[in-house]
């Protein structure tokens, strides 16, 4: 068994254009005579490696604390792809995921953008989680349509993962988000378990 960390470090993470970056402040320091070291931090719920709840784009959609853990923990299929993921690409990814025995959660490795046609394929297959390396699953300049298709179908999104050294195949995924009541998303510490 091998554990593979697929999370970004928070304070040096990628940030979606226009989102505020994470900040840390040392509130207490042993070096300054305090009893302990203590850090305050602030960040956007969508910085670095994070999940999107439906409420991110759907005003009456589920919030992160209403999502439960099932979408974020279980078998997944890592598919390697570069460029736009078309509807046909999504069908081929689903074929490989089904053959591997992990069609419920799909992680896309590479500089890939899920198109609306691909989102419809994944939604039609009732995929419960789509993950990707970008800070948004859809086109960066127009992410709304892809988010609405997937989140509207109940497919949760895991964005900003790091898969550069991960081979295509089946893994166990753990990407449970922080339980942030009433929020549209949350950071998570995502990792894969390889059973090889």
C-alpha cells in the first residue's frame, strides 16, 4: 500500500484569478516568550486543493456541511488527459473507469478543461465526483455552465489537485472537506491510496 498526497500546500497554492490568496499570521511565538506557537490564517474556501458544493453556483443547492462524506471517500479512476475534455473523451474515460471498477469518481490528470459536453456525459453516468488539477473544472473564463451541469446533477467537484506523478488507474481517494457550516466549498487534504 502506498499513500500519494495530491494536495497543494496552502500558503503557496494556486489561486483562481481574483480570489484572495491565503494569509498566515503568527499570533503567539515561543521565541517571543509566549507559552506556545499559534497561527491565525485567512483564506477563500476555494484556494488550493478544495471541493465545491452545489451552493457555489446554485442558490438553493446543498452547502458543504450538507454533503456528507460519501462523495469524497472511495474508489476513483485517475485518467490522464491534455486539453479540452470533449464528450467523446468523457465517454472513453468512462469506459476505462468502468473497466477498472471505479466509475463513480473521476480525477483528470493533466492540463485539462472539462467542456459542457463532457460534463453532460459525466452527469449522465451519475459520477459523484469529478476532480481536476486546475482551480476550476470548466473553462477559466466561463466556468458557470460546466459547474451548473455537474453540481446540478449532484456531482461534487474536487479542484486544484496535484496528479503530475500519478499513473492512470484505480485508487482509493480520501478528500474529505473541512466541515464549514453554510459554506459553498471547503479546503481539503486529498490523498490517494494505491493498493499495488
